[in-house]
C-alpha cells in the first residue's frame, strides 16, 4: 500500500535532506516524498540543496515541493510578488536577516522557486506549508476548533497537513454539526450544517517528519535516525 513522507524546514541543509532520504530507504514502502516549504533559510547557503531537489539522484525519492514562508519572503523581496516586499521578515528578524536570505540563494534558482505551488490536493487531503488562508498561518494543537474547521472547509478536504509551526500533532474534529441563525427580510431561519470527521496534522520540521498511509489513514511521527522497526510518536 502506498505511503507518503512529509518533511519541511530543511532551510538549505543538504546533509539533513540526505539523512531523511537514507531513513526513507531503510523504511521502504514509501513511494511519495512531499517537501512542504522552507527549503531555504538565512542561516546557510541553500544552493547545493536546491540543486539536489531539482536533480534527484538515481534510486532516491523525487521530492514534490511547495513554497513556504521563507521562500515567500525571498520572492517578495526579489520582486516576484508584485509590490510586496519581505516586510514580515524585516519586522520579525531585522534587515540583516533579509540580506542573509538573499545571499543564501543564487538568482538562478529564483525562477524555479517562483514556479512552486502554494499546496497540493491529494485524495481528500490538503498539503500546505501554512493553511488555506495564508502561507504564514501557524496552526497548532492549541488552535481553536472553529479556526481549524474554517481552514479545512476553505479547501473542502477532510485532512489538512501543515508545517508552519514545526510541531508534530494530530487534532481530530469529531463529526457533529454547527447550528446558526439567519435573519433577513423573509424572517429568521435556523440552519444546521453537518460537520464530518476531519483532522489537522502538523508534520514537524527539520529532523522531525511524518509518514502517512492514505489507504488506512494512519499517521506516524518520526525523527531522523529513529530505528525502522520502532513505532513513531503520535501514531494514529
């Protein structure tokens, strides 16, 4: 049965990416690798990793990549987002971080980064860096259930995989309903909306990644170097 690996937060670290690929070869039965953004970062030169992502080696899983928050900030500063600039990055980390991020990526990689998608829809799953609202939307286990439901229903999916927080978590929204009242010129009406069972899953980041079996809906949270036969934290 097919199984996905979902990683994020590589931030230019080629050695980390190679370690994840070794883990996946040892595990076996993983046929798709999704990299949910933050391929780059301001702390190291990202060019070797970007070269590898675009030209995978024989025998390793070819990565399916989307852009994350760091890519979005770089592309904005480089003029790929219209009049937007990397103001969130500048406000949060300062001008030095903006300059370091630009220095970490050669201009030749910008067109490839700009062509990356916001997210993937696979089966009844949305695979995103942040959420359906924004690439920088940071969902976590403490997020409001109504907020999580909003992010799920925006894309009409039952599973939302997110990487922005860097945490590994699985929040299940049990089946139920939402009652609402609508008042208009015709009077007042009571509406009932059925809510199916849905999940929001944080895949982790850096050394921590996740495995997902879409056939059985099983999730395993793993770390690089974890023994292949051991059971990952948060298996559901």
